[in-house]
C-alpha cells in the first residue's frame, strides 16, 4: 500500500508541477496578448483622435483671439450712443462666440477649459467695470476706456493662450 502511494505521488507531483507551470505560462501569455491588444487600440484611437483634439485647441485659440477687447471692440461697432446697449451687445457677442465652441470642451483638458472660462469671464468683467465708471457716458467713451485699460495691462485671453500653447507643446 505504501509503495502504491509513493508511485501515485511520483506520477502526480510532476504532473501537478507541469500543470502549474503550464497554467502560469498560459496566464502570462493571455495577459501579454490583452496588453498588446489594448496598446494597439489605444494607439489607433490616439491616431484618429489627435487631429480632432488639435482642431479643438485651434478653435479655442480663435475664440480667445476673437474676445480680446482690442479685437472685439474693432469688430463690434456700437449701434447707438447708449453705453448700456453697447455693453450688452459686447457681452452677447462673447457669449455667442462661446456657444459656437461649447462642444470643444470634451477635447481639451478640464484645467484648460477652466482657464478659458476664466478669461471669458474676466473679459466680461472688464467691459462691465468700464461701463460703470462715471466718465463713461457714451458707447464711444466705453470703447475708449476699455482700449485705454488694455494699453496698461494684458488681455485676459493672453494667459489662456499661453496655457493652450504649453498644453499643446506637451503633445510633441
């Protein structure tokens, strides 16, 4: 009986060791294949998605350029001498520009989108502050006040543009 048990163990132990080694190799092979497939899928997605992301950054750059006060004021002329209506027109123009680009937020980073929104809000705030000044009595005077302010300091869009350039440089 003891001899049979030893014989059984002599056949069973090598079979178990061989089976365990085969299982480990098979498991490692399957894991490597899954990693390889995931890598190829990710590579294909990046290859297809990169131009779309780059286009989103281009569109957001265009948005920031279009809402720069100096360019906005030359592009959007007052329809009357009323400063409140001109202020509303400028803000509506900025909001409309943003609406055309809202979908781009899914292609840019959250931090980049937050900085772009901060630049938009700072530009609107700049227009509102200019309108609240006592010396601002007409739409033309509002334009003058805002342009004078922009000569003294940088546009809120410049910081966002710098961030976009930095983020895109990380792609290369």
